[in-house]
């Protein structure tokens, strides 16, 4: 990773360390590179960096209530496209019951996050029971289908022309955040064997976002076994144990769950708030000038945001400063609680994201004004 020009300097009035013991009456803003992984500088301002009075242009912060997407789709390829670029497709899939066809993604690995619902997933490798809060990674080329018990809603994040992997955990050790032993793989169990019928099945293959349909006179999910190191995996957010520090507010990058070639997936889970009196207890103001940020709010009380509920997405293009809303900022050093109570999925994309053709009423067009203290 490029480190830039090494230039540690201090000018004017500043704190001794980042995110701690800010000079009285100041607001800290971090200007950083490579999505918190690269060099950064903390600047100290007299006014909140989000104190704008007007906004024009395409970098406007956006918010979408995906809960307003009412249309259901039997097939994931018909899910609503929310955000996308050449390396990631970010979709919201409302469905119910059992899929009528099998699917295979020829464009990249598929990450399913189950926001609502529970059921069964059948794939080339066997059977998995899936439930709310599950991540399921399906390697590119995997054939699969779901049988939900009633209604379900899933976030689908495709690593277009790429693959998912685990982040390097360095000094923390390989069991940090979650032990890889907590990753479940499909089983060749009785439920899997019971669905291996001789009835016809159709397979819808997506490649370059164009569909091909293959018809089999039998169910092609008919494996009797497998061995190797490439397979789907399941991880529930309850098995994620976030890294924390009581004396320093850690950046979002420490919550990285999965890596892809040009984006990262992070998970925010309940954790104790920092207890040191001089340490920030809320996310610091920052402009992430290399990555677009999208946060999907799964459940809980989202302590740094006002008027945000489950199934909503905030989208912050790179190039402008953002941070906690005014109510959260009031508790920056003396919060009313001792721990967070939230689950959220963040995607940081290295390339600019485009917004999909969402239905009218899904976007909260007033979100840009939510930092206004009035």
C-alpha cells in the first residue's frame, strides 16, 4: 500500500493525539487516504465541518429507505439495484417462499446478508439453514436456491469479476474479530438428499448482467460429496466480536469483515463505548477522499445518526466531510449510554458508485439537511 510522502508535522493549536483531548471549543476533522488505511492529518476547526447551509451538486449525501421497496422478486437477479460500479453491485432483494429456479452468478462472488427472514439454502455443496443476521458468501459459479419460511429481505453484494477473502489481522492474531472456526460450510445432509429429485429444473446463469437459461430433466444439485478449500461460508453477526479500545475511538476499518478487490465490507456490532474522559465517543468528522461509503442499517439504535431506521442506507460519496449528527455530537465526550446497540453493514468502495433506478419515494431527499442543528 502506498504511504504517500512521510511528513509528520504539527502547526498551530492541536491535540497531542488524534481523537483525544481536543483543544477547547474545537471540532476535529480527519483528512485521510485509502479509507483509513493510509496517511492522515487531523485538523481542528472552530465550527462543525458539517455546518453547511446549502448544497448543490452530485456529491450531496444521500439516504434511501429500502424498506419502501415493496416489489417482491422470486429470483435474486430481479432484485432492486441500489448502487453499483464496475467492481460491485449492491442490491436489495425482497422475496418469499421457495425460488422457482436455480441461479448461478458468472460475474463474481455473491455475498448475501439476511436482513429479515429465515429458511434454507441449497447449493452445489449441500444445505445451509439461514436466518436473520447471516452473511453467506457464494463463490462465483456456485449454483444455488433458497426456500424461505414466508417473507424475507436480503442485501446482495456482488464482487463483480472478483472474490471475497478475509482481512489480515496482524498483531491481533487470526482469531480476532471472529475465529475462522465460526465459519459454517454446507452439509450433505438428509435435507439436501431429499431435494435431489428427478423433476425438471431451470438454471438462470448471469454473466455480464445477461441471463442464460439451462433446463435439466433432473435437479442438478445432486452432489454426494466434495473436498477442497473453495466453498460457500456462513457467518452470523452475533459471532462477530468487535475490536475496541477504551482510550481511543477506532476507525471503521478495524471492523472489516470481508475484503474484495476494490471494496471492503465492515460490520458494526454492539460494543462498549470508550471510557476515557478525554476520548471521543462518536465517529470523528472525516473526509474519506478515496472511497465512497454506503451503510445499511440492520437493526438497533444507530447512535451517530438521527431518524435512521432498519433497512435504510446512507450513501456518502468521497470528497466531502461527514460525521455525527448534532444530537450525537452533544454526547461526543459525555454520552448518555455506556454501549452501542446497533448492527450495520458498511461497504467502502474504491471507485465511484452510481445510484440504481430506485422507485419514487425510496430516497429521503432531505437527508442533506440532517446535520443542521436547527
